[in-house]
C-alpha cells in the first residue's frame, strides 16, 4: 500500500487514489487528420515498463485532482510527483 | 493412566489456577498460562494429528507459530469453531474443546493411515499424473479428491463475534519482543519516537526470558534475570505502546503493516460475548524495526516425523517456560551447540537425558564439556538412520557418519527413548522482511539467508538479522539504532556480556541412511508430507526452478508455509542440481505470516455494513407503500409496487397501462446530476457529446450521447441550459460517478484552458417524473400560476416554478414517450413533492411505477438503456442513432474512432427490434439469435438485450443486437432455447407511437 504525497493535500494512503495509466500521452489536436494507425497509436498503445515509468494518478477520494507520478515498477519506489502541466523531472 | 510431566513450578504457569479442557473428547487438566500444546505434553499426549497425505501419526513439534503438525479444530460443532489452529498458540481456558483434524474415525485409529503403506504409489505429482486421463472422468475424480482433501471444517453457522479494524500511526514499529526488540523499543521511545512494540505471544521476552545458561551473563546476571528488569523498565516508558498476542500478518510497501491483535481467544466462553474478538491493526510506521528472531531448523533423516520428535528449542521452552518435560527418556540430535543447552536444561531439572548424537566430530565449548561432565553420552560423528514407534517414538538407530557426510559406516546402534530433540541450526525469520520487497542474500558460511537490500525505512535486529549471540546482538543493535534512528548515545555501550563462544556447525541438508533413499521417509515439509525423495524426483523429472519444484511437490504450501523445512528443500535442490544456494534463490514468502480469520479481514463490514446503500428522499414513502426494491449501483430503487398480492408481472402490466392511459409517477432522484458552469461550458459540452450544443437556447433541454475515445457509447442523458454559462447534466444512475470522473479528467489534463466547473448535485435534488396524458392536469393542480401550454412550455424545455414556497425546476422531457414532466426540488422536500403529486393525481388514478415499468415503457419506444442494450462495444451507428452525431463539429470525444476500419464494418452487431411470431412468448434476455438451426457449430448472430410483454401493444417485444441487423428488417430468425426454438422477426425498434404524437397529447 503506497503512501502518496498528493501535491495538493500531502501524504495520503493509496486507497484514496486511483491510478490513471501512462502519463504524457497528449490527445491529438486534430484527430481527423490522423491515419487509422496513428490514431490507434494514441488510443491503444501503452508502455508496460519494468523500471521507471511516468504515470497519471487521481486523488479520487480526496481533492479529485489529477497529477503525475514517476514510479519504478520493479520496486514501487515513487521517485517524483508533480502537477499536471508541469515538466517531468529529468531522470 | 496418563503421566504427569510437570517438572517444576514456572513463574509463567499459575498452578493455583487449574483448568480443565477436552481434547478429542477426553478431559485433561492444565494450568493458567499453558498453551494447548504444553498442557497436552504435561499429560504425556504427543499424538495430536494425522499428516495430510499419508495420514501418518504426528505430534507436537514446536512451541510457536511455525508449528506444522499440531493443527487442531477448536471448539468443534459450535458457532465459534475454527479449523487449522496451532495447538502451540492456543492458550487454554476452562471449557476449551479441541480435536484433531484429517483423521477418521479417530486420531488413534485412522482409516486414511493405509495411505502410508500405499505411499510408494503416491509420488510427487501423483494427482497430476493419474487423473489426467480419460479427460471425461475428471468430474468423477474431482468428487473423490474433494471429499478426501482439506484439513479442518469451517463453521456452518454465522460468527457470533465482533471484529474490528484500527488505523495506527507511529514513528517506530518494533516487531517482536525478544531481547533485541525490547532494547530497540526502549531506546526508540526514550529518544522521543512514538513507538509501538508487538509480539505474538502473551508474554514479552522471546526466548531470552528463559535463558538461564550459566555460561552466558549480561552485567553479571543470567540473560533471563537481566531481561526481566529491562521489561519492567519498558512498561514505564512514555511514548511506548506494548501489544502482546499481536501477530504481524503482512508487511507491505511504504511500511504499511497489518497485524492481528487477539483479544478474547484466551478467555472463557462466557467472557467472550459482546467483546471484540480480534482487531486488525493497519499500521503505517515511519520506521520499522524487525526483531522477529529465528526459527530452529529440524534435521532431515529417515522417519523424522514420529510423535515425540521435536525441535530441541521447543523442548527447552516447554521445560523452562511451561515447566513441562516432553519425555522421560530424552535424546538430542544436533549439528551445533544449541541442543546442549536444551539437554542441560533438562538435566538440571532432573529429567533424564540418554544421549546426544552430534554429526560434528567435536566441539570445544564449555556447555558441551558440562554435558559430558554430567555423564550424558555424546555420539560424535554419528547420525540417526532410522526411528521406530508408530504412534510414539520408542527408539532411534544410529550409525557413524562418513567424513564427507554422504554415507554411513560401521554397525547400527539402537537406543531406546520417548522423546528426540533435533537441532539443525537457526534460520532467521526473514518472512516479513521479504514481504516488504526487500532482498535477501545467502551467506554461504552461515548457510542462512540474511537481509541485504532494504527497500523501505527498516532495520533487522537480533537473530532475524543474523546475530545469534547476545554480545553480537547488543553490539550490532547499538550501531543500527544509532545509524537508523539518529541516536547519539545509548546505554548499550556499557553493557558487559560474557558468552560461551563456540559456534561450530556442520550443515548436511539430507542426512544419509543405510537404507536406500527410495525406501526411506525423510520429511522436509511435515504438514504436506513432502519428503526429500519427492524433491529429488521432481529434479529427475526436469523441474529446475525452485518455484516449480515447490508447486510440484507441494513443499512449503501448507498453512505453515513451510517455515521449518523450506531451507532444507532449497539445500537438497542445490546439492542435487550442483548449484550454489545463493544462485537458487528462495521461494516467495507471502502474507499472511500466520493465517488470519475472515472475521479479522472484514472487520465490521458485514451484514448491512458490507456496502453502503443510498436511498432517495422518497424512500420512506416507497417502503410504506410496499414497494419491492432493486439495487441499481449503490441505490435502492423502487422496482414495482405490488397491490392485492400481485406478482411482478401483474404489477408491471398494471403500472405500464396506467402510465399510458392516465398518469404514472416515477422516483427519478437517482439519476446522476452534474452542475456545469463557466464561460466555456457550451464548448465543453460540444467536445464531450456527439451532438452540437452551442445553439441550444437558454431554457431548453437536449438529449446527449457520450462516447469513449474508442467510439463506444459510454453514457447518455438530458442536459438543460439553465443560463448563458450554466447547464445541468443528467447521467445514468449507475454511471454518475464515472462520468464526473471522466469529465474532470479531460478538464484537468487535456483542456485546462477551458473555464468550466463541475459539481456533483445528484444528492442535492429529488426528482419526481410525472407522465401520461393527465400529467399536465396534475401539474396544473400543483402549480396553478404556470403556463403549461405547448407554446409556452413545449417538449424539451425547462421552467423554474414554485410549489408553495418550494423552488423547483421542471423539465418537460420524456423517457416513456408520453407527455411528461420531471420535477426537481431540493432533496429535503422530495417526499413532500411526491405526496403532493399523489394527492393531486388521485382523481386521475395516478399510479406510482418502479424501474421495471420504466424499462418496459422505454422499450416500447425503442429507447436504449446504456449498460443493458449496450455493453461497451456499441457505437451510436450500431445503435442506429446516426442522427445524434453532428456532421458539422470538427471534433468530439470518440469521433475519430467512428471512422476506424473496424467501427465502419457493415457486419457489426446492430440494435434492432425483435418480435416473436407467437406474440405471447416473451424472450429471455441474453438468449442467442441464429439464422440456421441445423448448422454445427451453429453461428451466433447476436443476442436479446431487452424483452418484455407490452400491455399497451398486447404482445411480446424485444430489443436485440444482431450482426448486420440494420439491413435485415423483416428477416425471420430463431432463438433456440433448451426445449424449443422460438421463431422471431426483425422489426423496427420503435414499437409504440412511432410518430411521437403522444408527447404532446
């Protein structure tokens, strides 16, 4: 059970949060211009990394804010947490 | 007559408090402070169970939670009965009953014991190999296997006890209250850390509390005396909470631990009632100090499982702590010095020790000398090759061990005995450590796994960290505390420790016998009956991974999770495969460390607290009027209102007719409601719904369909424009929370530039939906000053009004196809509104209807229910709702996906109406639809999604999804059922009032 440092509320138990998949996948601005393959890349393709991964999390049972997390999936170490729109930390 | 084996008074046993208890129906006596195991041993009862596979007689082996054999059913036949409880952990109380498991008719005479003699036919993987063929026989095999499998019996009536959960936060959690745990807790608390120390036993002190070895001294006192003073001091320290009978079950990441606190299991039945039995502590600790100690290893030799064969350390605990001799003629079998401590302990109490058999060729330590001086015969370089005694050990056979330890030589000596203490060295209890995600390293010299890479704020102190001698323990503990807790000085620097230094050990994982391995039974896992030869067989059959060998042989898979024998299994695999143990790794230790009851896991979340349920403000009225309820998400919704003994069908037929012929009223308060405000609200709706919203006039309503980005229908509902920058969205009842979550997601992460604010107002408003040709007259009676003409208040529009002093929002929208109003008031006025409508509608026979009638009425109109007629694979085009997709909008969620090659396929399943040729047959929802009856295998075209008997059309109607159904209008198909084939025809899904004339009726 993680202890997650919500950037708006502080440290809270994992059960207050919802994981939201890979971070930094931007919705294409002009979807109609994309080929099926390009759209599929956005829609379906997700990484499943063993190691450092960038993820979206939502403080669903708290402030309901979304934020980003850098997590090592091999040992669940949370390396960084930053707000939506902020630049991801360089590794 | 049973013997009394009490040997001395122990301060932990209250001999003035005599307790009677029953074991296997027979009454015995023990004292307050005894465990079931110690009390049975005092009565000379060793045989307590039968093994799982071979039904071999088994005795008490240990004195702790690692016990593999002495697992019993407590209080059988009562509602408090519990299976698989370790007799070594049960504290006895007046009236306790317990019985053996896995034996029939009794532990003394067990039919299953025949398995022992058939054992050559039950090798590892027996079940996998035997029951594979013929495949069709599996059901028969399963029946028999299930009947012979399983250990205890679960209770058949509900649990009378109360269980609890508690969240605990502390700076330092110390797990284990042996010498190192006690010292760690003391210095943590004294340095202002909020500290919690837990121990699974009822007394603090671990094994040091009865350590009276004369060669070990702390500050010139015996370790026992010294530690007792420390414990006294501990009890007075502020900042420190001590919890006994509390066992840590799980150690998760980020120092989140689950512990079970046992509160009433040791009390008499009359004292158990109305108290919390067990409490699950959910502990979040800033730092964790593991002081879980070490478990003594058995030795693996032929027939090492007979009742009377025990761990040497357990014999010592029984004698020193409980004042019980486990036998009257004792032998010890060892590979290190610790058995000599046990031997001496017995000797000092006048209990006869026959011999010590040591696989080493010598030891120089003082304690060994002392044992020799006591006249106890020591057989150096000898091993046990066999034991005898079916229900109780009566002798051992020993032979000289070869220099390399792989074979035996010379002649066999038989020594009679009634108890054998085995000492195979110590395994640090690293289970919790590895559960936390931390990694172990194998120490080739000590032949143990030790903590290596910590992943959380933790330290392992004492023997679970590899320090076995008191001087090492104190020295390393001191250093670790200073480093980890940033403590500058401790008194530990000044403690004087004298110890007996010898530490020689000879490790042989599988001891040889003069009998070939194939004919021996050297047990590795006592509970699951896995022997060394099973492990070797698995290796011969090609298994290499330790995880695979474990599953194939079931080694370590019992309720004890192989706490005793896992290391030997690894050792034997490593020796046989010729690899190093460090390379082999270990199997995974999984929570819980010891089994937890279901009660502890669920705590108070039982019965009506199992899940929350939500009730509408009109709920009391529904209950008073005998509504039947259905669960929709977390809501309790009125399902139908039976009168005069109607069944559901009759009630629904009546309600449906009344709603169309005169007036009906539905409690629609459960619909999700989201208040949307902000200067970009219209643009936001444009992006999330498939249709256009910019031109919706203030005061108008519009139906919208929401897709996922993959183009599939996600939710639907009517949204009303309340003001220039203000909308009220409704969602499906079950989808409300998810829709809000999804909208927030887009707003926060994709479109933060939009000025839009979302607020859930589902619970703020109560909604009564008034429908039918007389609904207008009823509303007029309630609100006389409102112009209800079609010109002023047309379909799909909204008005604010007042009923008396109550402000309300009225939407003229319809989910039934009838002239209809949805009246919204502040939730607290909901019941009042409902009663007013009922009163006003009396002259029109206003009929309350529930969700079932609502479903029927909308099906007559062909309106979909998201989640019933759709399943996450339906696009609006599949639903034949192309009209709702804006052609003008550049983009909306899911738009691009509607033009993917897959979503454009013509042969997708599409929503159609379905009529049965016989109008009286009502199809089953979920029934499959086919076009050919004689195909094999038959091709499924689709399935029925909604089906009802329509009282207004006087025929059966259904909605279905059918492959390519859009172009199959009028086509004859079949719905094959178990006993008959039903002829059906594809029809227009709008069955009733196709021209929507009733909306303005």
